[in-house]
């Protein structure tokens, strides 16, 4: 059977060497694809956290629209008539229009971006806790198996002495 073609032949990637070891670019040691993938996952977790914080800050900034709404309700020079009165009314209404746009944008950021990011973050946390518990259980099983093997080894040594 012919050898499988590499997906990225000019560079090392976990796509091509997931479980296998390969020398790093300086030839110093080996890099395991699984470790590389784990590092990418952990970097992704940090990136998601930073993105979520950025969106949260943007939402706070967009809330200045509430102040625009209050500002647009100012009654200064409201009695002006004629074309100047019409122009003034448009100037006064422009903050109200901006308010609506910014509030809608803030709402969309919250519902379409921040909440899904936070959901991914929470799911990641839950999955990591499950993995941690599973790994802890495996460590306990390994330790108990090791103790059992030592016990069997001692018994075997005693049997060998008895046979001799």
C-alpha cells in the first residue's frame, strides 16, 4: 500500500502527525501532535475569553446611547419656527436616531456574539472538569493497579522461594 500523502508537506502540523513524534524545526527534540493540538485548544480558550471581554466592553461603550436619548429630549430652542425651526428639529432628532442605532447594535452584540461566546466558554469549562475528573479516576485506577501488581509480584517472589 502506498504511503499516505501529507496534507501540509512543507510544514509540520498535527493534521499529518497527530500521534507520531517529529523533530521540531531546530531538530532539538520531538513534538507530539496531540500536545500541539492541546496547546491550540488552550490558546483558543484564552482567545475566546479575550474576545468575550472585548465584546463586553464594546457593549458598555454602546450604552452611551442612553445618554444620547436623554440629550435629544432637551427642550432648548424648541419654540423656533420656520426653516430654522425645521433645521433645529432635525439637529435635535439626530441624537435620537443615533440612540436607536447604537441600542440595536448593543442588543445584537449581546444576543448574537457575547452570549454564544459565553456559552462556548461555559461548555469548555464543563468539558474540562469532566476530563479532569476522568483523568483523576484513571490515576486512581492506575495507582490501585500498581499496588495490586506489587502485591502479586511479592506473592510470586514468595512462591519462587517456596519452589526453590
